[in-house]
C-alpha cells in the first residue's frame, strides 16, 4: 500500500519527526496547518495515514483530537511516543542578549517557560507552529527574533542554536497516534486498544466496568471521563487498555458492548514503546 | 473576611463574569494576564481568592491549572459552572463583510469555528484574551478587525455585536473553581471533593479503589489519569466525588489514604449547580 502521510505543521515539526521515525518509508508528506485539515487530508484520500499528537504530560489528553477521530470515524492504527526536545534558535551571528522576542507554538512556550524566566527581556509570542516560525525567521532573515523548535528544524532552515534542550521537564513525552480510514486487517501484533463508551451516572457503574476489565486481564493505561453536554448525567469515557492475548480482549469487548452504551473501538494497534 | 479576587483576563472576561456571579460582594479585582500570575496574586496575599477555569466540554480538564493548584498547595473552596456565550463584535458602523480578521483566545476561536466557516474571507488570529482584544479594538478604533467576546465586554468597550451567540455548541459549560490559600473551616455545606492520588500500575488497582468509593456511597463525577513521567508505571489520578453525608466521605478518605500513595485533598466544597 502506498503511504502518503499527513502531518500537522511543516517539515521540521515534531509531527514530521514522528513520521520519519514511525514509517520505514513513505511516498509523500502533506503539510497541514491545522488538525482539521489533517483529517480532511485523509477523508479526501489525499493521504493514506496521518500523524496526530494525542496527549502529553503537561496538558494531558488533547480532547479535540479525540473528538476529530471519533466524529469522522477514523481508526487509530498505531502509536508513537516521542521525547520532546526544544532548542532556542535564531539566524546566525546573534547572541541571546540580541533576542527581544521568541515566537513559537503555545505548547512549546509552556514547556520552556522556566528557561525564559532567566531572560526577562525576551517577550514570548504565541505562534502557529514551531517549525513554521523557524522557517519564517530564516526566509526573512529576521533579527532579534528567536524560535523554539527541534534540531531538525534548525538544520533544515539554517538557524543557529543559542541554547539546546531548554525544556523544563527532561523526560517529557508526547504520545502521537497514527490514524487511517480503516483498521488494520491483521490482529497478530495487536496488544492495545482505545475505547469509548458511555455510562449512566449511577454510583458504582464505572467500578463494575473496571472489574470486568480486570477479570478479562485487560490493563488500564489511561482513563478520562467527559460529561456529555447534550445529555446531563450521562458520562463518556475514553479508555486505553493493553493485553497479552487478543482473545482476552475479544471477550472483554463483548461484555463491555452489553454493559455500556455507545460502545466504540477507536482503534486496535501495537503498543510499541514507552 | 475581606474578599480580593484575582481573575484571569481583564474586566469583561469570562473569569470576571464568574467573579460577579459567584461572590455576593468583593472589595477588589486583580486582573492577571496569565494563570501563573493569578496564582502569584494569592501567594503574595494580593488577593484572597482567585477564579480559575478548570475544565470545559471541548478540551476537557485544563491539566496545567490542576498542576498549579497542586504544586502551590492551594485549596479549591468552591466551583461555578458558567455557560459560554460568544458574540462577534467590532467598532460601530461596520458589517460582517468589512471584517477581515477576528482576534480572540484560541479556546473562543475553537468554540466558534463552525460559524466562521460561512465567512471564509475572515482570518482567525489567536490572541491572549477575549476581553482584552475587545478593549484594544475599542481603544485604537481598529477597522476591519473583530473580536469574539461576551456581551459584557461589548458593553464595557462600546462595541457593536455583529452576530450574537455564535458558539457551535449551545450548552457549552465551563467549570471554574474558586481557589484560596486555606480550606474553609466549616464542613456544613461540603458535598463535593477533588482528590489526587497515585497507584501502581497493577491490573485491577483502580477498580479496587472505585469499589471502595462506591461502598462508601461516594459518587464519581470525574476521573482523569495522568502518567507520572518521573516514575514510569506509576499513575496519578484526579478524581471528583460528590456525597450526601460528610461522614461517608471521611470514612472513604481514610481508606483511600491507606490504599493509595501520595493521597491529597485538593479541596472540599459545595457543589452548587450543574
């Protein structure tokens, strides 16, 4: 199957790095400037797969992305944990003292806040994308303006790294999912699933469901409740589980389909690392 | 006790509206331009209380704000659900066709995305604060630029509403918490608590904890797991519970303190509405 990959951001972005790391090879990259257009790229068959950030240790789950997958009936077919490394860069020949503004994605700014506390003369400006800012600084040879981006971005856009590894938390992993229109056919390597279901707000209803999961040897790796605004007292849950035997999962799935409402498998895939 | 309230944003922001609605009266408002400075305002005793957005139906929990409360040992002493109403506004005498850019907070833009799909000529620009943008448009009498903000902001900053109620989801509630340095002394009206605890990643460990909660007549209204990056295979949970009898809660709390690690009460308060 031809692999055409949609990423959020441009070449040099973290999504691009994950595409390079996850896929052995691919035919094309579609640079999307929003998660909406990323999904559009799959729905219109412009791309066969997309790389999408789904959670990190600072903001937790990126719920709007869960909603995009759910609403458009896309399937999670893989996941990838990427350690975030941020670098402070500018056009060549400048020092940190020369930089008056740093432009970057709000998340990157959040992740490097501590570093910039030491440089109160620098104004932090929120921007669309880490790599896109790096490219713009290069294209316009902007003086006095820095970017927070990856080493790959510094290389691609010929910028000088003024300070490397400026992220506050050193073990900050972002989890990305690989999404596609259809689920993988083979269940050979599947040992993880992302599920969504709803429960009535009755005392103990979630405990009962988790008991069943435990009985079926399913390990919970993530749980998140979301109140359903249209239907008060109805709760939706996003749950990730891992398992050793696909048969255990199949059994648990059958029971959950009966016990819960609006049960849906967002994806079955291989838990590679973490 | 004198009530000095810190809010995120300026007068006319949603935080301001919640301060007006929640408190019968207050002596002063400290307009903070970030959640960090909001917390700073309490820590330095500049404010006695702060209003802080903690979750909404689009992004779910605002985890960085949970972290701020936790890290600084602040206490949740109340909560307030505020229905979000967004309005599209500009200086007087302009039509929607005249507006080329709309500036607002990323969350407000996200919540009104559907509306602006009908106006592809309008560029959506992310900005710091909904009300602050409205004020700037007024102060500089900016032509061709619109804001997404509350009716209060339109009144305060003398702007004309071009389209009212432009939010996509009509029943979109944001949950705000009221935070302070110390927990309320009286437990008379307390019927809700926000807890944080950690569990080892062992199959069934969460199910066991939820069983205890259910046995103690505690109703789960929210649950959220967060992997602890420093300690792999250790999971932190943020949980909200409601109860009819404070004694049931006290009993459950004692058991959870033994069953979990790093057990912490983020706040005990009255669940007023929703």
